[in-house]
């Protein structure tokens, strides 16, 4: 009887350990993103569009040089999701677009001088 109780305790401990390892991964929120850097032009577009599941969309943009710059997030069908202007002299920055509905999106950044970078994260 002692041996079967000991086996049951060992099996229980192994099962509990396995659940403890798997549970955080199963409950974690999936995060994704895409970025693109264009080295020889001052306009860069993420292509092809990516599927965004909806919610909060973070936009990362960086350009070099001087003057005005703009980033835009657009839908595959051509509608604008969000956009803003900034100075090309600014360091790399991030912005947030809230309450964005699910769909195919892409990002565009332009301004300054090469190289330019646009990134979308969720």
C-alpha cells in the first residue's frame, strides 16, 4: 500500500508541474508585429498588408534628415486607420492607435532622407 501511495504522489507531482509550465503559455496574450526599413528612399511601405486582429495598434517610425515626416496606417481597401506628422529630426518614436477594428492593414512612413523605418505592433 505504501508503494502505490508513493507512486500516486510522484505521478501527481509530475502532472502538477506540467500544468504549471503549460498554464502561463496558454493564457498569455499573443503578440505580433511587422516592420520594414528602406535604405535608399525616403518613403517606406509595409507590403503586403498584414492581418490585424483588432484593438490597440502601436506604430513605430524613424526617419533621418530634416523637415516634415508623416506615418500613416491604411486599410487594404484604401481607408486611413490613423496617421500623424512629426519632425524628421525627432528620434525614433512610437504612437498608439486605439479601438482599431480587425482587418488587413499596412503602414507607410515618408519624409526626411534615407533610411526610414515603419513598424506595427499589437
